[in-house]
């Protein structure tokens, strides 16, 4: 049985602990829906000041909502729209301090003020994105980005 442990120490230490929990959670499981559901729950409960944590999967044309924690979400996102679309299109992490200043931002939850989106790529194939929203402006810093990119890599590795 998996048991979530409280995080302690500075941010890098906390993300190292969270990554260890994530690896244990997906160990031996290759189903992307199951892993996305569990990782969304793990991160949503472990980190403060988040109002949405989840996955969008690429269906060959656009991003389609997958497992998440938070209010109901936009179901489909074109690759040329919003923070999620930008992350998928460029295959680079998008860290946005003020989503209202981001051109083409899609407001699924009006409470969201900042966002971090990590593209999910296995080999050369875009799988989707790992998306986190916060009601707090500038919620995500470089430590958060590195830690959440590590969680995304754990998800990708479980698919191999």
C-alpha cells in the first residue's frame, strides 16, 4: 500500500522526496491514465497553493483533458492556444507568472493566476502536457520548475 509522506526541508529537498514518492507510486505500472490519475492526486495533495493539477494528452491533432485534480477543465486545447498549447507546440516548459498577460491564455478556472506546464515527450513523440495552475501570482519558481519537470520525467519513464 502506498503512503504519502509530508514533505520537509527546502524546496529541492521537498521535490526530491516528492519524486521518490512518485517513483514508488508508478513502479511497475505502465498505464498512462492510471499513472496520470495517481500523480495528479499526489502532487495536488503535496504542494500548497494549487487549484488545478493534471494531464492533457495529445491525440494527434489537439490536447484532450486527462486525469486531474481541480474544477472541471477545458476538454480540448489546440496546439496554438494557451499555455498548454504553447508547451506542447514548442516542447518546452512554460512558466507563467501572470496568465492574464499570456497571449491566448485559456481561462478554464477564473481563479488561476499563474501556471506551469511541462511537455510530455517519449522519444520523438509528443504524449501531452503536465499542467499546474495556482490562484497565486508568480507561484512557480525555478525550483518548482525543476521539481515538476522531474515528476513529468517519472511519468514518461513509466510509459517506456
